[in-house]
C-alpha cells in the first residue's frame, strides 16, 4: 500500500477521523467525526463480521473519504497489519485484480458495472468475500455474484453508525433463495445479524457503541420490516 495511505490510516486510528456524509441522515457532504474510541469499536465489529485476519488481503476500490471505503474493511484490516491495496475502480480490470484478494467492497453501481463486463460470464470468484452496500443490494446482484462462487455480504450502516451494523452472509445459492422468498413486497435485504441495538416503529432507530452517539437512540429515517428474524429495507420515510 502507498506510504501516504499508511500514514493517513495511522493518524485515523490514533486520533480519529471525519467521513463524508452520503446524505442519508446529515446533509450530503457534511463531515461526520469519528473518535478513536468509536473507530476501535467499529473496527472490532468489522473484523468479526467479515472474518478479517492478519492473513487477509483487502482490495479497496471505493472512495476513502466515505465510511464505506475507509471503515468497512480498510482501517480494520490495517489494525491487523493485513495486506491492503487502494486502487481506482475499473470494472474492466476488476475481475483480474480481485483474484489475489480475500475481501473487497462494492457499491451496487459498481456491482452492476462489473456484471456488464465481458469477463463476468465465465469468471470464478470462489471464496472472495464481497461486501455490498451504501444503497440497497438487489437480489439479482446477490444471485449473480454468488453464482460465481463469491461470498456476498449485503451490509447496512451509515456515516454516523457502523458502517458494519446490520448484514447477512450468502455463500451458496440455496441460502439466497431461502431468504429471497421471505422478502415482503418490493423491500430489499438488510440482514439477519445486528451489531447494534435497534427498535422498529415508524422508522428504524439504532443505539450502541458503533454509533457516534452511543447512548442515544438515532432515528435513521429508514422504514424496516422484520420477517422471521431478518430485517428488510422498505424505503425512506
């Protein structure tokens, strides 16, 4: 990894950092401050939920100024001294580049672009964990990448929470279909595993140590449906 990124990651770990809001809760472009204590908690959850170890190899192709690029995999892996490569996303070369890695994160737009490349039809992504998020990950995306052998992990989080807060792991087509048939209406998958306390009323409210306000309930503005222990996203208020 570039030495400049190493210096930046060390500063973030020791002193905290700001991440750019995507506009879900705060105004788009606002800087959300994450304290060292908050980052430590978030790193621990990210490592546990994604089974990141010192032997993991992380390919980062999303914006490092946003929570997804910085906090989902990159900073957690740095704390374990795992191998990290920060690169500009290129859908045409991604399938070749990701071969040597164990983990990566893609937004739905990036997943769609990769699926449209010529090489996707015959690619083999066996054992590579692909976290998906920042917006809803469709069943078509999940099915497509799982069919290539990838471990697909849709994830919900916010600039203020997590971002590894609610997720689910799909490592075989049977599991995908099992959960897909439970989907209510036009809702999309959030997860069956939570790393933060939550309650449902008109909207999802969350509280916990991976939130910037750990002792207060945060209203997310997300409408959420619970079915057989699985959370589904049903749009914004």
